[in-house]
C-alpha cells in the first residue's frame, strides 16, 4: 500500500494539530481550557493548532482564542447558505462567527447520522467557498480492515469527498485518516501502518488532483493519538498532523501533543 517516498511539496505543509471535543465541555469550560492551553504552549509559528467545540461553544471559544494563535473549528457544517433545514449550521454563519475550520465526514457522523461521501463533497465545497479549512475524515472499520478492504474504502472516500475541489485549493484543505477501529478503543495503528495509509491517501489525491496538489494537501492521523505516541507518528513523512479526540480534553495531554518532538 502506498509509496516509500513523499511527493513534492512536503516543506510547504505546516503541521496541524486539531482537538475534536465532540460532545464535551460547555461554553465556559471551553473558554477556560483555551486560555489555559494558550498559557502553556505559547505561540507556535511552525505548526497550526485548532480546537473544535460544540456549536453552542463556538462564540465563546472564538473570543477566548483571540490573539493566542489557537484556531477554532466546527465539528460539522451544512452545504446550503440558508433555507428550511432545521438544526443545520451554514458555512457562511460559521465564517461570520470567526470560525476558521470545520471537521467533515467524521466516522461518528457517518456511523450515527448517515453521512455519505456525496454529502462530504457538498460540505467540502461549501467550506472552501467561505474560507473555512475542511478537515475531511476518511477511514475503515475493523471488519473492512480484516477483510483487506482498507484501500478499497480509501480509494472511494477520497476521490468522492474531493470531487468538488480544484487542484489549486489543495493547500486549503486537510484529510484525516481515521482507522475507525482505533477511535475510542485504546487501539492505535502503528506509525508504519499510519504512514502506509497516509501515503495511499496522498496517492489518491494525486490521481484526483495531480502530484503538485498531493504534495500540498495535509494528511493527519486520527486514531487514539496520545502524548506517548505522537512523536513517532509525526516522524512519518506523509503524516502532517493529528486529529485528536479524548486526549484533547485535557490541557496537559493536548499541550504535549501540540508540542510534539519528532522521534
């Protein structure tokens, strides 16, 4: 699976460390967390740091993050600007709030809420149109991996999810490889396994958008990232960051992840 050497454009890829808070932390807790995190990590010019609160926590999070160098992401977005879509939030509304990024197609959205690859494509386009960084999640279940279907799943999810993206926009998006079997289970893909999948994803981007675009798109790993494995993961040539779940809820653990040291 994948290549042994990274594609061109590697030096242009600024590492991205994103914390997905899922359905944790109210508005006040989120604001306090951001202030505490900022005081610990300071300014990181060589890497990008994001946290993704719930929708109701976004306003206070944006305010708390101002001037800290920490960006704010939403956990989902809808592709229409407005209309009779009860419960949805548009990209234009998120951008107006000061949100800079959005997680799209997370495995929990796919599993529990019926998110499809086609929906992902529509959401990616909406995010790009309003200046939001899409973090596009892809990955396989334990059953699919055991059946040898990892490449088949990724070779569908990646091109369909990016079907509305122009090659020139590659640097404006990230793809997070989430082995579903390693989310919330305590299991983690080995660094070599994560690198193999990340390289395959980059190859799929190359097929869809060209080699130059593939060299610019950031590929993250998201599957039980912790302080004790982040250094090895970030040493892999095709892994440009991490999408962190549970470990992003604690200032000490997330600050260590953000401040990773290449193994």
